[in-house]
């Protein structure tokens, strides 16, 4: 599929009335978990499109170009409203959070498994273990407060076990900055992967930032607050990979291409007829947006779209599937990694005077006040063990004890990690 070769609809034909803007929500009791992850991702993709076009608008002096941005941005707003309102009214915020972290786990794993650039792949593997741990922490909160097993929501598509403990993820800000990729030489898949993961993590950050305070008890509010801080690190981490040499119009083309790619990917796999019709409609709209972006690039920068995307054909389509084996492998190999400026090192090799320890002492100096640790402790106190859902034993032996929350691994030098 090459979206540049498709006949576009008229952009003005994209506008819809209120009846079409307010969709039929999914049934939270019967929905396939991957329908939910697709909805959460596309909500984040459309939110990124809107924010990007607003920022472009604010830095642009040409009102004709700003009007062109306003036109497609209004349609992106309608698309975002349709997608986000697919969420049913009876789905609790904590249930949605489980979907966000399920998405973060399987999306990041899929992107890493299909990433050709070693530096970009390492960035994905690194944060994968952290979002995976967030799923475990939120699952324990869900079971503690609602007595709802998270495995009922994810249908055992993903393990729910500790990852790199959240307490170990808090790092000095300098260590979230990575080296940018070169989009002029990068493979299409690498460009798409970087754009997709930035949008996904940004949406997760915004979701926790804005809805965390609405949780109905203090522990839940505190857990959302803590994990929202890690998501900020992840947005910086992944955002660093984007090529700062791309012009705003080149970035516009890349954003529209990414949207076409994702809608087309999800159109192939969607099992919910109502949601599939949304993907189909939005794909047709995005073809028009993409070709308009190519027209603007030619008009204002005298560049063909092929100078930005040499081959318009989609690479391997994004397909959500069980990634448990891959996640367990990365857990076993990389649990002890932490960041050191643009790179990654085993915690055992981090200098004793590194800012990581300074920051940990500032933020986590009292371990028993760290929300991500407290939620596990509370579950262990009430139910004897933590909440887990797994198919095989944990690959890291230090994280197998369900009666103790390990706050030392990947955080303290001298604490070894063994794999089986």
C-alpha cells in the first residue's frame, strides 16, 4: 500500500455532524483488549497531530499556510473526539490505566522487535521494562481497591509481574536525553517507530497528569503522580530520538504518513465492526491530509515528498500480538540497566558520585513513602502476596518473591541479579 498513489477525498467532505461525532462505545465486558489498545494509541496519535499543528501554527508567519493547518487540524480534532469517546461511560479511570500500560508494553515490544537501528532499539528495550512495571503497579492498585483482577481486562495477552521497579526509574534529568536519529538515512520503519512511540508516551503522560488527581483515594492519587513523573522522562527519552533537522513541513508530511500507516494497519486486524468502520473512515481522511501535506511541501519548500519518504509504500504493518517471550528475554538481560547521559550502563558500573544517586536521595530517600512501593506493600499486607498473572516463573530470581517488594535491584550498586 502506497497512500501517495490513492485518490484522495475532498478535505471539506470530512466534516461530520454531532450524530457521527458521538460514536457507539465498546462494551467493556466483551471488548477485545487489542481493540482497546488500538483506540488508546490512535487517541494519542490524533492528540499529537493536534498539538504538533498548533505549535507549527504558532511559529509560522504565513496565514495561507496557517489556514491550511487549521483546516486539517479541525478534522484531526473531530477524529480525536470520535476515538476517545469510544470509551464507555462505565469504564473506571484505573481500568483505562491498565489499557494504557498494556498498550505501552505490547506496542514498545513490537516496535523493538521490528527496529533495525540498534540505538533506537535499545531505547525501546530500556523503557519497555519500566512501562511493564507500571502495569504491575496499577494492577495491584486495581485489585486492592476494586477486587478486579487485571488479567480479566488484558485476557492474559500480557504477563503482569514486576519489571524494572518504578522506584529505580527516577533519574537525574540529564540522563533522559538521547542522541537524535538521522531521518535522511533512517529506514521508514525507524522513522515511524520513533514518531509512534513519542505520541503514545506523550498521551500516557497527559492522561496521568490530568486524570490522576481525580482518583478517589490518596494512594491512587499518589501512584498516578509518581508514574506520571516517569512518563515525563519517557517523553524526553523518546522525543530526543526525533530528527531536529527536519523542517516543520517535512514533519507535517511524516505525521500524516504515520497516521495513514496506523489506520491502515489497524484496519487489517480490527475485530470490532463499529471500531473498524472508524479506522476505515479516518484512513480515507488521512490520505487527503497526507497528499495536502505533500502539496504544501512542494509549494513552500520546493521539495518532492520522496525527498522525505523515498519509498511511499508502507513497511511491515503494526500488528498487536502476544510479546511475552520477548519481554521476558529483555527482563532477564537488561533488568540492571540504568541511564548514563546518552547511553545505558549496568547499575554496578555507575560511578558512585553519579547524579543518579543524588536524585534518588532527593526523591526516594524514604523508601517507605514511595507510592509505587506502598501499593505493593498494602496488597501484601491485605492478601499476603502481591497480585500477579503469569504463565511461567519470573525470569529474574530476585523478583520472584511475592511477599517482598524488591526496592534495591537496578537502584543500588552491589545488588546482583540472577536469571534462570
